[in-house]
C-alpha cells in the first residue's frame, strides 16, 4: 500500500554552488587539483526591478562540469542577497543545490505551504529563479525555470 504524501519529485541537480572570496584563485586551485575546466565566467548585475525578493547585487559567477552536474562558483562584488551573509557567518563553502524545473509555480507553492522561506529570487535572462532556505535540514535549494 502506498501513501500519497503530496510530495513533488525533484529532477537531478543542475548544479552545486559554492560561495567564494576570490573566484580566480578558486578556479585556479580546483583546476590544478582536480582538472576542472574549462570555466565559463560571467558578471551578473540584477536591480530591484528584476528581483522578487532581496536587494540589488552584482557578482561574478563561474561554471565548470563536475561529472553529470555543474559546479558553480559565486563571488559577491556588491549588494545584497544571501551570499554576503553566508560568507560572513560561515566562510567559503557549499551554499546551495540548484534544480532546473518546468513546474516552478508548483514547486514554489509547495515550499511556501511547508513554511520554507524564500531568501532570494527574481528574473534572469527571462526566466524566474529563487532560493529557499529549508527547515528542518537547513538545505538551501535554488529553483531555476526551464
């Protein structure tokens, strides 16, 4: 007998994200010890008109394949969001697990119903994204619209 818990299935993670102090030093280190790369880097600036939650920010982001997923590095350059506080209180490290989803509204609704807190979110390149800090467990997840 199976019980319907109302759970929403997650796809495989699209990326694992790490907040860093110096993205160039981190890319160089990870390339030298694990051969990660090539890296793609971009500078992202989002203003208040592009955000649903959180304040404007500017950051450098880098991506490299890590097996079947992607490793994402984030270096905060200016502004708000959860990244500066994470770096201040916890130091460099694993920040969130990202998922690319087609059921964005359903997933956001489900997490809100469960009491999870949206800590950042907005629109980037025409697609919605958001971070939720889940409790219990303390896992930060990012949902990016496919």
